[in-house]
């Protein structure tokens, strides 16, 4: 992604909209591609970075892509970017736990709850691998601890995906949950039991059933991001189960 446009955040509203002020003083409405609460990611008067579309059929030309916090942290708020960078990291070998599968299929229908898996990896003599991607942006106080949490709001959809992954494992395949960290200040990931204890309970149940959980952090260069390295996934402050 190139030619990002700086702006100042005025407000976010109706989940998918935000008002910003451009450098020339114009105030415009932009698309906000994030369905979560964006807790701790919203700083009124803070800097944001936008992408522009040349599609004449779009109602809002600009899309909010990143936030730069007053502490100097980059946050990727476009949740669809998580899937893009995870796929790139699978295909370039960055995510070592997901290597050895020649075929990478996005958005494949599966399960019994009308779901789509983010990626289905297949084509080897190993069991098929169902990969669910979640974007992590919630950094709680104390900020210096670097602990990121998921989800940032109650997520019945997240719990549904955990049930589907459990069923995948029960059928003899691999089920892998990838936490994609899109916040430069996050250094480890934990379930947000204080936000959604039901999701936390389902996550622990999925781990006990053999679902694999890994976390990878994105690196920002001012014009985009890519996955750079793994970070610890923890339960209650202790290292959680990870893909061997």
C-alpha cells in the first residue's frame, strides 16, 4: 500500500464511518473497515492514515487504514488487512507452523454453523489445515506491559469460529487460530476474559480439544505492513498452547 494520506480524527460513528480533517482543512467522511469496538484505538485529534480509491461507484472514496497514537504506536485498524498479510506470510514462509501445504484457498465454506474459514491449506500428505485469522489491536494499561487482548468487544462470532475449529480437529484435520497483531506496542497476546469471558472459556475448551493457537506481529513501515515475527500467546499470564 502506497501514497497513504495523513488526516486528523474527528470522530468515529455508526461503526463503519469516521469524520476526519485533511491537511488542507477539509472535513470529510471516510469508511472505517472495523466492526469491533476499537477500544483504546480512538484518539480524537490524533493522526490517522487513509487510502484512496479510484472506484467511481464507491460512496466514500477514502478508507481509514492506520492510526498513529500519541505514544508513537502504529495501529492497523483495517481488519481485512490481517487476512492479506497472513496469506502473504504463509506463502513466503514467515509463518513456519503453516508450511508444507501447496494449496492455499481463501474463504471456503465449512462446518455446521454456516461459516467460512479464512484459509484452507491442503495438497500435501498431511491432514488439511483450517486457518482462522483474528486481528488484535487492544492494548490495555499499563501500556508498557505490551499485553494485547482479543476480543475488544463481546464476540459471539469468535466463539462460533472456535466451535467450528473444534469440530475440524475432531474430524482428524488441523484447526489453527492465528492472532494477527496489528499494534506496534503489543508484544504478547492473551484472551480478553475481562471483555468477553464466554469467548475466553470457549478458547480454553478449544485448546483442550487440540485447536492450535499462534500469534504473529506485523511490522509497519509508514506505507503498509507485513508480518515479521511470532509473539507469545498466553493464558492468564502463562504461555499457552502453541503449534509445535
